[in-house]
């Protein structure tokens, strides 16, 4: 008992290591399942590296706990067994601090977007290092003062400020989350965040108790074995609860977005319940003749022309302007009083089309781009008005002239001509359905009721004839 309590390798240690390995496997499966199983488009930019940082911090926290507390029996001391590397740097700034920092960043973004109704004043890649500065400063101070003994433990005088640092980060996360509790979210970000805070707070509470017992009573062997077992188990549960659902990508979990017959650009509008064009509008468009002399903004209001023009622009590798126009049209369908849905849609458009380096970044002027990125109201009805005007002028110059001589326009005219013929035949009393394309309505046998009695009488009449 004394040997494994000091040098590691107790049966409970290996059980705890097995639990931690299982938690890492579950963590990775949660991260990749939506993109491999359900073919959800892979996130880009900020969303991607924020998820990757949470996985990286979770792995560091678990690995540093295993190495610092001596779960594995080792006879020789190597450079990678250094206490300060695992207990101070990897477990602190790169583990617990980075994991809490990612959640504080997400709560900070939700607070600015839905409470202040603006984009966060500090970019994510600047905000996160600022959050980690107290951890880096504390780790450097402990390393300089040589606060750890040969078993990687520190005294009571060091435990109190370290635990206060942990508690301050949990309090900051709860504070930002509490400030947005009155927002009626379209998805479940706040609910998932509160659930993660509740579970993780319980884990952190037990983790702190076990940490203090493990550091302060290193001469009690049984207490050392039990406390470090609970430390690793609570750490495994903590990383799973923190990565329950990433609130930076709420649409990943929606089953309605897992269908393959819809383009990724239309996902946010469908998820927000933006109604498609009404049947009356489609019928009017089907009989409308596209006039090349009409203004482009008027032509783009025609759904069939917009689809054809979008296919042509995509074939020229310049379709981002048309996709942007269509998504702004979906934003305009959301009532101005529905601020939450408008903010969701506006932020989606900014992330995909406006941010420099976005997946479908549109070619607009720097002044127009900065007006959108520095806006004080994400729900403003004219947020994208100037950018739409610029892109329409650009499409007139680059795409419109080539479109009228393309096969896409010829196909659109042929389809419109066929729809006009079908419409005229239907108005004249002919059923032009695919099943009975040349059967007059009065002679359509499917319009009569078929009962066994009528069928029997009709068969006898045929025999007599």
C-alpha cells in the first residue's frame, strides 16, 4: 500500500486511467460525429479553432493530472516527469485555464450579440490570451518561487490563492451567463450552457476538495489513493460536461439540417423557420417572361431567375454574391420586431460572407465592410443595404452580360415557355398532369367514384354489349 501510494500503480489508479481514456474517446466522438455521420458541413474560422482548443485543453487537463499525481509507476526520473511542466504549466494555463477561457469567451459572445445587440468589441484571438494572462502570471510566479516539493505537492499557503483563481473563472462564466438569462433563444444555447455550468460546478467542487486533501495530507496513504482517484474521475466528467454541446455551432445538432438535398447556405434560414415563397408568387413567376432590359434587382426578386442566375454564377466560381443576396432576402422576411431571429440570421451572414477570410467572402468596399462589422445594432433593418447595392452593381458589370448569352438563360426561357403552355391548357379545361397529360377532365375516369356495385353493373353492361 505504501509503495503504490507514493510511486503509483495502484489498482484504483488504473481504473481511473481507464475512465479518463473513455472520456477522451467520447469527447472525440462527440466532436466528429455530426460531420462524419450526419454530413454536416465542417465549421470554418473561429468556430473550428474554438472547438479544437476545447479538445486540446481537455486532453491537457487529463494528461497533466495523470502525470503530476503519479498514477503510473515509474522507477526513473526523466525530463518529461518534471513537476512544474505538468502541475503548473500544462494543468494550469493550457488545461483548466484554457478550458474555462473558451467557455467564458462563448458566454461573452452571447452577451454582446444578444444583450448588447452588437458584435463583440474584442476579437476572439485577442480575448482568449487576455483571459489566460492571470494563469500565465501565476504559473510563472510558482515556477520562480519553487513552490512544489519532490512529490509535486504545494503547501496550504499556495493552495488558497490557486483555488481562488479557479473560483474567479467559474464566477466570471456564471456572471456572463446570468446576464443573458432573459433572452428567448431560438435554439438551446443558454439551456446547454447552464446545464454544463451546473454539472461542471459540482465536479469542480468535488475536484477542489480532493485537490486540497491530496496536497495537504500527503502523509496519509489511503487518503492519497482515494483523493487522486476522485481527482481524475472528476476531471474526466468535467471535460465531458464542458463539451456537451458547443454553443458556437447550435445548428449542428438540428436534425432538419441533416438532409442532403438542401445547400449549406440555406440552412440558417430553414432552421429559423423562414417561410418560402407562397404558392401564388410561384404561379405568377411561372407565367412571367424574363425581360433582359429590366433592372437586375427586379429580376433577382424572381425566384426562378435567381436560381438560374445563381447556377450560372456558381459555374463561373463567382456565386457568393448571389448567395449573399438570397440570404439577405431571407433576413428581410423576418419581422423587424423579432430581434432574436434577426440577430441569428445577421450573425450567420456576417460569419459566412462579411468577415475577412470567410468561406464565401463577398467583394465589397472596406468602408461598407467596416460599417457592418462595427454596427451597434445587429437587428437593424438596413444593416446590409449598402453592401447589396454594391454587389448588384458588381453583378451588372461582371455576370449579367455573360448570363444572357449562356445556356442557363436558354434553359430558363424553354422552361418558362413550357410552363406557359401548361398553364394555358389547364385554364382551357385540360388536365396536364404527368399521369393523364392528354385526358380531358370530363372524360377522366379517375374523377368518378368506383364502388363494387358500379363496377359490377358496368361489367354486365359490357357483357350485354
